């Protein structure tokens, strides 16, 4: 068995160091780290100019996470965080992966570089083409590249043999035109990163509160009585959320964290934009920390509901009866389910003492304005939808939905992942969307559903699809079951990636491959002698503009909008009913079409210019649940799975030095880890039981649906994690995730609960 398959990143470093995880986050070390990153990869004047425009009203949206900007006051010095600066430095680097770079290294040699080295090779400057059987990518003209794609698409027997993936950085304008091209071409095969991310949230929230997005805005966080943060690590992934939580604390709120790991960012926070706070040592954020077992959340919620229901029945006024009567249906069925709860089994499953659960129960009983936030710790679970529906049950029982200071808060990942969905990047858009799109442009938009991410991988692997186009992202490394995904891509006749930086998906390719370099968000987008801007939607449904300020790294880059429109023209020809090039010359025309097709964008061109942004309609926020004002309780069954002694639950997560598959550095400062990524965090007692010593080399195997999947030569490190739970970094551990292990209803790969066994490896 090969232990160094080229589609898996080689190890970056073997000098792994582990110290005690810190209990404080941000503060001075974060400022120092930001400066270091900027200085290392960018010219200082360029870095300074860009950082002053990030997340400002006349600037560009941070290419990092989707956390919203404050409405009124913004820091004049900088409205960003350490990891936003890393995202900026990554995109606005001076280094170039130009045609000379691709001539120097063959695809084989590039695939022997680590993800870190690949990303650090710089920005792609020219379109590159890999001919059938060739060893090196070579520069190609844009026209030739477009023609090659158009020809390939025309050769397909059926439009459904093409797959069009989207990552979540693409602007609204680019996403809308991309979706339009794909529908005009004739398919709904639009898998996206959301399929692997918040799909479970979208599904659960649509069914219960009537809209697949969160119900809260930023000011709600400031004024909530109680904020419960489940399965999320904001210190690393949404650092600006910490300043909202700080405001909540200052206003007298209480914060509870539910997470198998004691994440430093949730414990204690020092706001870098408040010098006084830095001097006084910052603020304790979390009042109660529940170190739940992996996927113990549904059991915990069930235990909480049972205990609260008992108090309600004993005569306390726990539930909001008036709200339940006026705004919900299904209470009796839910009540019967709660009464039948096996409390002991739930306590055992979640791994939290009954007394600790009582502390949270007491808080929920007494508080009226409750917000529950969550991210990947809940969504990437087999019962992710059920857990989120149980969260909605709890909020509905408390009347904590659709009023100030209360509601649902799924915290989104990519900076425009929510906007892309609003624009129609979904394989299952409703018929009403297709009707409007068809009417706006004068064609018949296909209504049959397309493939999501998991289905796309299977379709390519089975030969049902042979053309793959990636609008951003890194499909190979982000997807589950790396070996299968690699085979799937390699089976294609053509793979195409619109990218800013080289990544592993360029190296595991179809018979022919193209890399189309695009402008990043930080860069000036000039079309027809006019500076264009685009728009994005944040995690709380607010749409605002984004305008790049830096000169593009190369003259030969196109914007994503231009690439899509050029492909439209190459495929359909100049006389097509859609005047593709007109849209790429003037993005206002795209916004006019968005206004025609997507609800909530009335007077889009005016509103986007006049304001710092506008909120899209959110019926749940106004208690217009499911159109009728009635939200649905759901009955969610808990399935307890017992495993043999040798088996562990493994979660895959992000370090502090990465953006998904882009590796910024080899440290994970908030977890006390430096100089390495191929590691497994394990409880010390489990290590002793298995006879493992600190940093012992191991192989890890998973066995879902009867197939053995493995990762090799990882180092075990002792960590404060519940017994029988393990953690490893994404994407290194992705080969363990089975394509068939997916969340019920949302089809999201289960990346947070992989059943594995550990095998001692021999030191080399
Ligand atoms: N700097 C930076 N920012 C990012 C990203 C990045 O990679 N880097 N990625 C962006 C994207 S696309 C996304 S989706 C978000 C991701 O944001 P997060 O969801 O915060 O990211 P993960 O690292 O996957 O962390 C999941 C958290 O869930 C916890 N967890 C795991 N399993 C369970 C469980 O069973 N129950 C509970 N209660 N907790 C669990 C883990 O301990 C961890 O703290 O961040 C976005 N922002
Ligand atoms: N095991 C495991 N797997 C996971 C996860 C997990 O927690 N565990 N998380 C899942 C989640 S939440 C997500 S969102 C996905 C992420 O999946 P993706 O979105 O596919 O992956 P990214 O790593 O964000 O994509 C990075 C690449 O995007 C390109 N890029 C960067 N900026 C731009 C731009 O402005 N335009 C264009 N066109 N390209 C750009 C660069 O070339 C870069 O290499 O991964 C999922 N996979
Ligand atoms: Mo994500």
C-alpha cells in the first residue's frame, strides 16, 4: 500500500512542539502576529493601504469569514482581526506563481510540495493549460482557454454530464451570472462548499422557522440575556465575533460554551482595539463551559428539555405559553417526546454531569432573551439536522425567536457563502426561481434538481459526469474521501479551476486541465474604464458593497464576472439572447437582473450605493414563520450507537493558521501547538490505556460501510479532550471521511465524528 499518494499533502514539518494551551485570546500577541504576516508577504505601504480599507464602508469586504461589520461605529484604525489580516496577506502577497514557476516544476513535482508550500508559491498570473499527457502546465491565451471549454461542453451528450462547483468567496454578481450561464447551458449541477458546511442548518431552519438563514442581527447579540455557543471556535474562525460577545458581557449577558475542546478564544478575550482593556488583562467571556462528547449535543439538548419540562409541570413558568399558542404547531407531539426522554441515557451520551447540566437549565429557565450560535461542530454530524431542529424547539418553547436579543445564529463560513445561495447557487432551487430567471433572460431554466457535492463525486467516479468546473475553492482537498475524489477528478475529460493561488485540485486533474487566474477581492476591477464594485451578503443577511483598492498582481487576470461572461459568449456565440459581454462591462446591469429575479433586491443599484448596506427580508425575524406566522416543533429521535473499546470518535477541525485548505503557517497558537499539522489530539488516559507516549507515531483507520480508509504517520499528542474523542486537522484527515457517511436530510459529509482505530507505527 502506498503511503505517499500524490493527492495527499506530504508532511510539512517533523519538529512538532506542544505546550500547554493558553486560556486567553487576542490582545497583543494577535497584533504582533498580524504585523508579522503583513510584513512577511506584502510591501508595507501596500499592506497599510489595504488594511485601512478592509471592512470599511468604501472599501472591500474581508476575504475571511462572514461575520458582519458593526452597523454604525467602525474602528478607524482597522475593522479586522488577526486572521482577516492573514487572509489579506495571503491574497495580496507579492509572490507570483507565473508561467516560469509552472515551467520550473512539473505537476508531479508540484504535488510533492506541501499545501503550505503550494499556497506560498504566490498568485497565479496567467491562464495555464495542461494538455493530455503533458507533464507541465503551459501558458494559454484567454481566447484559446474559453474555446477549449466551450468545445468540451458542446461535446457532452447531456448538460448533466457537467459539474459546476462554487466556493463561498464569489461575489453576488459573479455568482448570479455563473448560475445563469449554468442554467442556460441546461443543468442544475451546482454543488458548493455549503453542501459540506451549513447545509444542515439551512435544511433544519427552513423546515421549522421558514427560512434557512439565522434570525438574529448583530445588535441582538449585544442585548441577549444568554448566548449559547455550540460547536464553534470563534477565537480562530470568527475572531470579530469576540468583540460582539464582549459587548454582550458588558451589557450584563451570560455566555455558555458547549464544545469538546476548551477553546482559548471562548475563555478569555482581550480586545486589541481597546488599549485600556489590554492593560487590565481583558475579560472572562464564558460563564459556563460544557465539555460535551463529540456529537453529544442532541443528547444534551434532550436532557435540558426534559429537566425544564419537569419544572414547567411542577408549576414554574418556564415556557412562553402565549407564544407557543399563537406562533407554533406540534407542541403536543414534542411534549410527549420530551416526557418519554431517557434522562440517564442522555446524560451518559453527552458526557456531562447532571449538576453541570442543571446550571445551564437554571440559566435557560430564568432568561428570556436567548440566542444559540453554532457552526461545524453541529452541522457536520450524521444527526446535524436533528440537533439544530432541537435547538429551534428550545428557542420556540422559550418564545426566544423573532424578538430583539433572541433567536437562531448559524455562524457562516466563507465571506459570501450565504450570498451565493441567495443568488441561486444551489442544486435544488425552487421552481419560482427558475420561472423568474427564465423570464428575465428569455430562456427556459431547467427545473430538475442537480448533484450536490457528494453526488457530484459519485457521478464523476461512475463516469456519469466528465467535465468539472470549480469557481474558486479546492474541491479535491475540501471534499470527503480524498482517494475517491481524486479518482473522480482524474476520470474527467476536463477539469477547470478559477483560482487565485495554486492548490492540490490543480494537480489532481482530468485528461486536460485549465487554471484560470482571477482578481481577488482586494484588487481594483476596472471594466470599460470604470471601477466596478461587487456585493456580498454577511452571515446576518445584510448586503453591502465591496470594492478592491490594490492594483491587480498581473495585467492578465480577469474578474470572476468576466470569466463567466466570456465563457457564456464562447459557448453561445455573439448572437445569443443574453448579451454576455454587456454584463461584464457594467455590473449595474447584472444588479438590475438580480433585482428582477431575487426577492428583497428592490432598487438594488440605488440602495447599494446610498447606504452602508441593507438587510434582506427575514420572515423569522418578524415572526412571520413559514409564511403564516406559525413555526413548527419537530420530534427528533436520538440514536445511541455503541462502539467497541478500540474505537474512537474523531473530529477534523481548523488550526489557527489556516483558511480551510489554505495553510497560512504551521502553528495553532490557541492550542499550544507549533511546527506541525499531522497530529492526533487524544485524552491522556486513553493514551495510557493504549500504551502510547507523547508524540508517538500512529496510523489511523476508519471502516465506514465496510471499507478501510487510512491516514499514515500522525503523531499523538495529549490534549484536554473527552475520553474516546480525538481531533485532527482538516484537510490532512479527509481521506478518513467516507463518501457514504453523511448527515440525514442534508447529505453533508460527517467530518466531525469519524469512527476510527489507532495503530502504532514503527518509527523510521
Ligand atoms: N481563520 C479562519 N477563519 C475561518 C475558516 C478558517 O479555516 N480559518 N473557515 C471558515 C469556514 S468555511 C467555516 S465553515 C467556519 C468554521 O468555523 P468552526 O465551525 O468554528 O470551525 P471548525 O474548526 O471546524 O471548528 C468546529 C468547532 O466545533 C467543535 N466540535 C467538534 N465536534 C463537536 C461536537 O460534536 N459538538 C460540539 N458542541 N462541538 C464540536 C470543535 O472542537 C471546534 O471548536 O469558519 C470560517 N472562518
Ligand atoms: N474534513 C473536513 N472537511 C471539510 C471541512 C471540515 O471541517 N472538515 N469543512 C468544510 C467546509 S465548512 C467548507 S466551507 C469547505 C471549503 O471548501 P473550499 O471552499 O472548496 O476550499 P477553500 O480551501 O476555502 O478554497 C481555497 C482556494 O480558493 C481559491 N481562492 C481564494 N480566493 C479566491 C477568490 O477570490 N476567487 C476564486 N475564484 N478563488 C479563490 C484559492 O485558489 C484557494 O486555493 O471544506 C469542507 N471540508
Ligand atoms: Mo464552511
